[in-house]
C-alpha cells in the first residue's frame, strides 16, 4: 500500500469517526420543532407542556418562534444554556419580540373605582344610561352602542369587544418597542385609541393597519382616527 492509499484510508476513518460522534452527541430533540401553540406560547422540546401541545405551528428555532410574535412560558427565559447559540450579527437581525404584556396586564383602573378602561368606555359611549351586572356597578351589562365598523346598534355589552384603533402589535413594530412601559400602558388605555365594536370584526382586523384592513363602513372616519393616534404618539 503506497502513501497515497494509506492517507486516503486514514481520512475516511477520520470522517466516519466524526459522523458517529455527531450522531452520539446530537441532542435528542434536534429533529423536533419548537411548537407555537394557539395561545402564541413557544414550547421547546423536553419542556413541561411540549408533548401536550397538539395544535401548533412548527419553527426550527426558539428565536424564530419568538420573532413570529410568540412568547416563552411563564418562568422560562432565553438563557445560553437552554437555547441554541446565535451570533452577534444574527441577534442584530432578529426583530423585537412583541408581547401584549408590554402594554400592561389587561385594562387599567386608574381611578380605582372598580370600572376598568373597557367598562368606562362602554359607559361613556352608550347613547342611553347603561345598566350593570350587579349592585357594585363595576361591569356594564346593557346599553345602546352604535358600531363605528358597521353602523349597527348593539344593546348587549357581551357582544362588544374593545378595539385598539392602532393595534398594539402594529404600534410595537412602528416605534412603541422603544417606549417606556408607562407610555405603552397609557397608549393601550387611551380613549382616542379604543372603540367598542363587534367581536367578529375585531378578530378579523387583528393587528393589521388600514393599508391591509378597513371596516365595512365609515372607512374614511376610521383612517382619520388611525392617523390621529399615529401623530399623537409619533409612530412611524
């Protein structure tokens, strides 16, 4: 056997050994995707709720899942020991991750009168005095509201959702990610940015701006309201 053949055989042995070692030490979950549940929670392989999550969107990495608008389960973090390594250049390219909690945990009750932003809006926008669910007068049950989206009259408060004219996620992408938390909470509860509308249409709109979605009626009024909010908060 000449030196060339001996060198070729040695190279093949080295390559074969490398492949075997790679298979042995590859993480057990390397071929399993990150699962984003219907509630936008990103579950990594070998975590508590991974196997229980049946309806999901699959992502190759946790970063990709988070960048799509997902969030980590409570108590979990993106520590180096738990997540794939990402180069500094890659991190710079990752978009900021939106989370509804960045804008506060639900509706505020600034004056502590038990009526949060939702119910104060329902009270102020009803064309007749509202009735409440109980004697505490914290939650509105009935009134008379004219939907900005359709012009329809709605009398049952449970049929209404509170729409952010400028959606929170849209705002996040267009500049709110650099705000203080206090400013984001103010934005989420600002009366000029919220309206009571049908739940189906609110869901249809989701986080889209007026270039992608408009209500069936009052479109020019809606666009003007949207622009008013954008200008007030300096969104891009």
